[in-house]
């Protein structure tokens, strides 16, 4: 038979244990509630490239525009787009006839050998020297890509660099060109420099005058630690850092960026492959903040 004093003592001990357990659970729950939910991603080693993305225009290699030397009316057109002409061959005749005078038809000759890339006049059209081109002549198997390069990129682009090209006519195909010429003067109006890249066109897919999206390769690495640019934190001293997940605690880690492209950056130092980097939610963090990491789905 249990004495009343023993019952009272037992009840008191159990009450204290319950309070302690409840208190511990409350503190644990409070700690869990204090943790900030963040999105993390593991730093990976991968090839990485940096491009300058611009617009360009396709043109026939060494393409020239042929103008009339005399005024008159187009009497004959002897060529069509795509036909081949030799240097000195006649491509059109101009009728210079005037009231009270008779003239022989004046020939317009090809200044170079190549393909007719365009004919710009029609029969009966009146023209004057140096105004409207009769036709354009150039190469179809070798094409140029004309790129207007903003002056801020002048030092990054050099002869021999690779250019990747896409045109609307072939949206799933990428053409490769090589820069072979770079002007030495910046246009004072547009503040751009004209750069030419050569591209092979054996199948004739590219046509003179086509609009092109161009990406100039300026830097690449076969093995870089790559992370999203959204992970970067700007420090007061002008340096950069990232938050990493260390046992569910946010740790601020200074890093040095090698180069970037679009929404990704290559890290030169300060980060190891496989470490979990906080890419979203960092604005709520400081050094030592408890976190609840959620890994980004790929």
C-alpha cells in the first residue's frame, strides 16, 4: 500500500519531468521555426564559356555593288540571282537615247568574278551614276558576317576568335565562323567597330542579307567551378562572397570570380566542388543563421 506522501512525491517528480520535456520540445520547435528555408545547389566542375552576344548580317565574301557609269534607262538585264559571272562580262545594258540624239546601248560590266547575289533594278527603270546599284556580286560558298561591335568590347575581340551564328531560316542549326578582319576606327555616330567573320557555306544555306544572331567566344575553361550568379553576395569592401550550407548553418565564404556569362559564374577561388551554395533566400541570412536547405531540382 502506497503512502500518501509517496504519491505526492511521485506526482511532483512526474510533473517536473513533464515540464522539462515540454520545455525541451518547445525550444526545439522554436529553433526549427527560426531556421530560414533556402534553396541550395551543389557547386559543380564543368566546362564554361563566355560570349559576347550581338547581331550581325550575312554578306557575300568580297561582295561588291555594281553601279552604272552613265544615266539612262535599263534596256536589258542579262543576269539573275545565283548566276555566275566572270570579270568583265556584261550584266546589263543602258539606253542613253535622248530627244534629237541616238546612242548605242551602254554596257554595264562585272568588276569581279563571282555570283550575282542580288539584282536591284527592273527593265525601263531610270538610273544615274552612283545612285542605285544594278546588281551585287560576291561569293556564295564563302560568306562574311558583318558585326557592329560596341566600343566597350573592342579589347575583348581579336582576329582568329570563333563566332557562333544562328539564322531564323535554320533555328536548330548553329554555324561556325572565324573573325578575320577588325576595323581600326570606331564609327563616331554609332560608337561601334565593324568586325568581319568568315564562314563556309558549301550548301548555300546562308544568303546575302540574312539577319543573324552572333555569339563571339571571348573566354573558356575546360574545368571550372560553376554556380548561379544569384548566389553571389556583394560585400562592403567591394569583394564578393557566397553563403554555403554547413550542417544546416549558413556560413559566409569570400570568393573570387574568374568570369561570368548570363546567369552563371566561374569561381576562381574560395569554393570547393560539391559544397552546397545558397542560391535563393540569402537576403534573409547572416553568418551563423540556422537554415532549412531545399535542393534545387534539375
